C-alpha cells in the first residue's frame, strides 16, 4: 500500500511575514542608497570627471598632501588614545560605584549634544591665549589633538559599555578561584570579549576625526603646512571656487571614512558572531595559571 506523501502547507502569516520583511529590507536599502550611497558615488564621479591626471594633481599639491598627512596622523593618534581611555572609562562606569556616577555617565554624551563649533569656541577660551589655567595650545597641533579627543570621547566608551554589562562574571570568578591573577583574568577572558567592541569604537572615532571641521576650525588657526587639516582645506577650496580640488580632496576623505565605517561593521559582525557561538569558558580555563 503506497504511503501518502506529506504536502507542506504554507501559513498565510508566514507568507505575509516574509513579504513584509522583504519590503522592509527594500525600503532600508533604498533609503540608505538615496541618503548615503548616491551622494558618495556622485562625489567620486565628480572627482574623476576631469580625468585621473587632474585628480592626481589636486591631491598631490603640497598643501593638500600636507593637510591629508596631518589629518590621518592626528586621527590615528586620537583613535589609539581613545582605545585605552575609552575602555578604562567604560570599565569604571560598569564595574565601580561612586558618588556622581550618573552625572559622569551623562557627561560622556556631551560631545554628541554640543555643536562642534561651540565646542571649539569653549576649548579656545579654556586653552587659548586667555586661558584661565595658563595653558595655551591654540594654533598648535596639540590644540588639534585636544579638540578631536573631545568630539571622539563617547565612541569607544559607548561601544564597550554594553559588552561589559553583558559579560558573564562567572568566568572571571572561576578563573580567580583557580588561582589566576587579575591581570591574567583580564588578558585571557575579559579582553578577548571586549576587543571587537574596542575596534568598533576606534573605527568610529577615527572616521569622525578624519572628517571633523567645527571643533578644529577655531583652535587650529588653519596655518598651512602646520595646523591645517583636510576638512579646513576643503572649505578653503570652496571659498576659492576650485571644484576640482573640492571633489578630489573630499573624495579621498570620504573613502577613508567609508573604509573606517566598513571596518566597524566587520567588528560588529565579529562581536555578534562570537556572542552567539559556543561559550569561551572551556577554551580560556586550561590556559590560566
């Protein structure tokens, strides 16, 4: 006697759910393309419209290359500094309790709320020629670093903080019960879990520093070959009416920022994959002292 084959029955709700998910993804991709991808593509196309020779001449001008080198160097320095200090601040906010903790936690987001030009003006008043502290870093590269440290402060902190909150403390307690010191526990258990979040925050901080304008335009003094960054140089090209220079230098800066954002997405994907994978307790305990 032949057995009857089971025929799968599609549920109306599941079909509607798949259709709704496809529509949502289409809207998201379309909106992203309209707001981000199309303008970037237009910028890159405009920079190449006069040929690669014109593009290369614009980006290799002494003033343009000097501004780009300074921007990348200062941005790397700020991102590296934020990797250390941002992780330390996140650790203190999550693991420690002290009076005024809520105020400190709120102050971390101040660079997001404060207009960057206002931040630059405040920094110029505090650390400029009329500084009440006797510290004058105006029109120096130290002033650039200070301004960029201010505007990039929250990125690493806010990237690491939720990971610390979700981190299983039982692994650390088990390692300590086996005789591991605090440094070994942090190096072998805590840090590997924090690394993707740290890299994600560093990528965002680097991208923000590369394109920053408002906070540095006042305190830097915009001195060519000394304190002029790429964003300020592009603004000067706009004022002088040089469309080829605007498109070429803006294209370079946008590519660097887009690469940083892509790296951040890869770090976030790696963090999500590691959080859904098998527990790392078994892999970390044998190597502990």
